[in-house]
């Protein structure tokens, strides 16, 4: 009997033993800007405000991808958008629209809005000029529609987990970086048809540099397309400990290089198929509130004049959250509202229980870089991360909060 047939029979048997209460659904919306939307909007991620506005060219689709995971008493919906970051009001509008469209059956706390961090997507924070009101309205509607469709089309699901390795470097010059690719594979109970593949990987989608004027999800497009072509279903990419991680490429920063990185990484993921392990058990979420003052004068000024979509209280504090989640005894993860550097994010990830750990960066907020105090300002000639950090102590406090909750 061919090995692939044997493998499929084993998978079918394991699917029947999985937790039948778990339900998973997914949906994709193409939100690439129209000619008029592009003409009146800006790309985010590089340069000064308004330096990359008015582009009408789309190299590969900008998408919203929603993944709904639930069991009898827990619901988590991840709405993943191809953009560098997402502002507070935008996130609030998406959650409000989901609640209204679902008749209140999907509460705000169940929705997690995520940025893939591509620097060739629409600016949903405002720092680089923002997007037109009409395009913003369409993105909010599409995000809500994707979440609701994913949730109400969810099916009984068997889950499998695995890991692969990525070719990534630490762009601040350290030896340490998160090279792990964590994978969750969701398949229907009845016929093992793949519903979705979740890929959690730490790497800046910045192969395309500041000279690019095309909308694109960078290497992520080719990664998702390659996995979907071979495995079927929808591939959802969520960035990880991304603050100082960037993909290795032997080519120049070009569309060809982005395709090479994406397809090579996808091949590593596809190679794990026969090694994926079944995951059983309940799905649990726990929210951890987090407040921290913003002392960075650049960010305070941008927020004050309305350029940066961030909500501050009277004490200039952001209010956000971490969400700890667990699937059975094997899988656990944490959502993180920004870009954690390796020295901060990797220890948090390693403290998570179970064999498979997930770290969802830029989830629920896009509050810049979170840097360990011991590393803050120590890299000669490099201040990019420090310039876009809330405060010198934000990283350590975030680490302390998550450490306490994991004890």
C-alpha cells in the first residue's frame, strides 16, 4: 500500500479520536485597493509621512484572513490583515461591527485583530499618511465579514501540530533569534479535508524596501500560496517574535527574493506533513490586562496631533492586553500587542507550557517595539527600535506581567 495512503488512513483514525467539540472555520477577503482607493491612500512602513502615497499598483493581493476556533464555552477569532500595523480606533471599529453584525453573539473580547507586518500594505496606523475614508470603511466591513463568515461556517475539527525551521537572522547583530516555525493544521472530522493551516513565524516582511511602490504582502504571499496549492484550505500567517528578526536572502531586496524566501519556507512547512502530531483537549483563553505610560516624545506628539491612531488616557497610558491560550496539554500561546525583540519575546515563549508554543505578535495592538531594559540603547549606530518604543521600561513590565500570569 502506498505510504501516502497509509498516512491518510492513520490521519483519518486519529481524527475520529480528536475532541469533537472543537470547531474551526476560516474565510478570506481580498482587500487590495481599487485604483481610486490606492490613489487616495498611503503605503505604510517606510520613510516620512506621505512619502509613499498614491500608488495604484498591486503586485499580489492584500487580504483579510479570519480564523475562528471554538469549543463549547470558549471562542477566539483571529482577524489577520496584510498591513504594517493597526490603529486602536480601527481595531475598535472592527470589533464593534462584528458585534453588531452577529447580533452580539461574538463579544469584543473574543476578537483578536492582527497585522502581518508587511511594509508594502496599506497604512492602518496613520504614521505614513493613512488611507482614504472610503477604503478604511471597506476594510472594516471586510474584516467583520471575514470574522463572521469564518465563525458561522466552522466545522467539527481535528487538530495537528508541528514545527519547522526558518532561515532568519537577528538584524541587531545578536546571535539569538527565533528560528522556529510553529504550525497548527486543522482538518474536518469526517473526511480529513484541510480547513486551515496556521503558520506562526518570526520574520520582518521587509524584503521589499522603501523604493517599492506596489501593494504586496512580501514573502508571506508566496508562503501562503505555496502551502495552499499543496495542502488545500486556507493558510493563515501570524508573525511571532518579530522585533529584530528578518529573513535571510542571498538575493537583492526584490520581488524575486520575496518569492524565493516564501516558497523555500513553504517547502519546509510542507515537509512536516508526516510528522504532524494530533492535538486533543479543550480550548481555553485567559485575558491579561496591561497598561503602560508612553514617554517617547515622538509617539506622544504623533498621537497628540492625530497622526498616530493610538488611544491614551489622561496619564498618557496605553491600555491593552495579552491573551494566553491553550489547546489541550500540547499547545499553548500568547498574543502580544507589538514587536517584541528576541531577548524579551523568546523567554516569554519558552515559559509557555506544552510541547508546541505560539507567540502572536502585533495582535490586539501595534504599540511599536518592546525592548529589554538591559538592551535599550546598547547597539552602536542603531536606534530604529528605540525610536519607536513606548518607553524604556515597557518591555520589562510586559515580561513581568506575562511571567506572573504563567506561574
